[in-house]
């Protein structure tokens, strides 16, 4: 049976990976809209788009995202735009009688001092990390929107919470990229320029978990298409979100050294301990999704090799 599937945020790292995954099934007809043609923060425009297309499933991967600096500088944009995007799409899906929707959240929904590894039940049990609180609150609202339409209208709107993602089509901007693309760019430029030394921020002791975006896309399609009875049996009755990760973390030092090795940088790596370390550990509990039958399949080394290959092939791309 063919399905008409709308992927919101199809140009982003996650959205483009979801499309690659969906295209493996020739029965899927993928629907997208460029930002210039559809403003997802405009309720009227979103409603008209949904009315104009026959849609069976929605993947809500669209979001305003950024690093610590961007979240600190533009908190109003981060909470407003994300609230509007998710509210408009989820409500339009309901109004147009679309039964299946998948909302993509973020691990930052969990309290800053959540017990490690972080379980789904930790949501709303403590204070959020202050640097990205507006973004996190918007993502929590998205989960609760899905949960509320399910409870009141019997919809099947599900949410997945990914750990730190990386991969093809990531943002490699020198100032506002996340840790893996930032390291790839820094070591690549150091190798090209023949730099004798690369400085990494912090002690290298904090531990982080990383998931390749193609694994995230596979998990998203897996959760979307899970049999409803199996899904409900394995999820907490009052929650409608599932963690997605590897369940394995590494120190930042190990990550830095692995990136250097993948790129072939031969110089010295110096850790600047005067720079802040941040939270010492952030690891997702992936018991739920593993028990449902999905596990991450791309190792960190393999994922880094693929990501670096994409980076070098797209050096003139606006995202690099």
C-alpha cells in the first residue's frame, strides 16, 4: 500500500536522513515544502498546505536549533518559533484527520541533574539546564501536544527523543556548530595548514553519547510503524515519548582523539582546562526502544568516517 508522507524539515540533517530511509520503500510518496514556499510558523499557511495535500503520515523534524551561544542570544526566537511550528503542524494534522505523526524532540528535555542514564520517566522531575531552557520547554510542549491529542481524540501521535546526533548534512559552521562537526572542521583545517597543535576545550573528562543520524532516521521510521498494541505495552502509560540512542558513551578526550585519528591529524592535542567542562555525563536509557526491537547499528568510528567523507565532498556547501 502506498503512503503519502510529509517530512517537515526535510533540508535539515535529521529530515534529510529520514527521507533517505523512507526512499528505501518504493511505495512511499514523500511530500516536502521549501521554507520560501511554506512558513511553518504561519498557522493559516500550514492549514492550507495540509488541506491541499492528501497526507497519511507526518514526520515533524522541523525546528529552530543551535548551540549554547545561539540559545543564550536568541531565547525568544527559540521558544516562539519551535512552539509555533509544532503547534501548527500537530493541530493541522488533527484537523485533516491524519492519524499518524512522529514528533522529534531532544535529550535536553530532561532535568540537568537527572539520574544517569536518563529514563523517559525523568521528564518534568527537576530543573532544566538554564542555557537552553526555552528550547527545552518548547520540545516538552511538543511531547505534551502529541500526548493530549492522543488522550482527547484517540490520535496516534508519537515522540522520539534523540541523544546527540551527527552525520551527513550536519552544520559545520566554525562558530555555531555542535561538538563533532566543530572538531572535524578544526582537525581538518589543522591538518591542511600543517598546524603543530590543536587546542580542545575543557579537561576531556565529561562523557557524552553520540548517534549517527542514519541510525536516528531508521529508529524514527521503526517507531512510526510499530504495531500500536506493542507500542502501548512497552511505553509508560502516562508518557508518549521514547529515547533513541546507542546506550554507550565515551569521554570527550576519547572523542577528540578518535576524530583526530579518522582525519589523520598527526600533531599534538592540548586540553585547555581553564575552559568549562559542562555537565559531566549525559547518557540516554534506551531500554524501551531496545525491548521494542531496535538497536543502533553504526559505530562511532564508522559514523565519523562517513561524516568526514561527506564534509570533504561538500567543503563549499553553505553548511560547511
